[in-house]
C-alpha cells in the first residue's frame, strides 16, 4: 500500500483596494490523514448596500463548512463511497444552507437592525448574503462544493491546470448564486474525485474568491497564475512563498478592486523521498463515526426531499469559451462590492 502524501496548507486574505471592510472569510486546516482531513473554505460576502451584514454571513459560511468538512472527512472509509457520494451531492448542501440560514436568523434575533423584528425571514437572509467554496481531502477521496462565484483550481500530477467546478454558463456581470437564496442547495455544484492511487493525487488544490480571477483580463491569465504558483511551490515549498502570496493578492486587488482570498493545499514530497506511515492504517482501529443524520442531527433529509429534477452532475473542467452562453441574471444576486457600513 502506497503511503499517502503530506499536504502544506496556506490561507491568505487581503482587503479590496480602497475599502474599509473585508467581506471575505477563509478557513483551512488538516493534514490529509484518516483522522485529520484537509479542509479548505472561502466565503465572499456580497458587500453591496443590499447586503450590509454580508461579512457576518461569510464568517458563518466559512465556519460552518469547516465543521461540516471535518465531519465529512471522518466518514470516509473503504466501501462507503457509494452512499457517501449521495450524501455529498444532496444532503450535505442542504444541511449547509439550512444551518447557515438558521444561524443568520438567530443572529438577527440577538442583534436586529433598523428593519426591526417585523422584517421577513427572506429580507433578513438577504442582508447576510454570501457565496461559498469548500473542499475536503481525505485518504482516497477529494470532494469540493461551490455556491456562487469564485474558483476551485487543481493542478494534476502532470502539471495540467483544471477548474472542475467552473459553471456551465458564465455568470453575467456581478450576478451570483447565494446562500441567502431560497432553496439555494439546488444551486450547489459538487466535484467528486476518488483517489485510489495516493501517488496520483493532485499536486495543488486552490480555492479563491472572484477578486483573484477578476484581476486577469482572460481565463488563460488566471490559469497561468495558478501554474506559476505551483511551480514556485514545487521549487521552494510553502515556506519559500509565504511572504510573497499576500503581495500577489494585493496586486490582484488593485486590478479587480475587490477583496481577494486564497486557500490552498500543496502536495509536498517527503524529505529524502522516504515515505512515512500510511494513515489509512488507522481505519482498522478507529471508532465508527456516526452518520450525520438521524436523531440529534437536524432535519431528517427524508422529511423534505430534494427536487428530483435538480441537476448536480459533475460540471465541465474549464470555463466557457464563448460569452454568448450567458445566464438569465434574474435568478442571481447582485455582487457589486459597494462598500457599506453594517448597522
């Protein structure tokens, strides 16, 4: 049995050029071991006048995914992938959205704004609007989720850069899906990637808010940036670029005018090429984790079935080539990054 790779983790966030408040939030951690999955999360509060509490919404989103991601990683075991795949595609997105909306509603109850106690739930949720991208790396499995804009980029063993969660249709302008939308779990895109051969795991997994990709004039420029980031990591390791990354993000922010956040996991070769112990051996003695549904786990997923027409199939591995395939903007939320003060 091949030893699993070790992962170097980094997250950085910079405030948008000329702004007073960073609407992005990020969480990262883990080693990739059976009892310590790598979990990455970035959330981007919408930041316009219509979403004055979106920084709080982004914080809730990143925190919730970090917790759910660790729970999900603990469930990964050989032979479990079929039912775990269904859970990842349907039940986990619904749990994330419902838990986020519940947390927002409770926060409003403790700290109501000028709208007061008579504000409708829909109005309140909108004030906290945020996107979310999250990823989990566990032994033998890589899964990622995305709601709204931003980017998941992956560099494979051969150096190829791909965007497995790129939408089928490019979002128009600043329109984006959001956690504040009713039944937003239908809009979550899911990437499912079993890793039966540890040595074939991706070399780099990076999550970024759209402040980074918008700083480039083309999709090719963004993928070239990711390729260059990987080359520097491969040559110098994480310690060799830690001080550079914030400078790169600040430069991107000056071009995009937006908050810019990056979380990454870099597959690091062990010193001297000597493999360490295989963490999957802990499966033999690890206690069986409880499934995240049933008594005490929130709403029973069977009680409110998802719309069977919802399409959560694997998205294409690249951004669209033509601007002619644009979506109807009426289904999204405005993400115009206008700076506001929270009430």
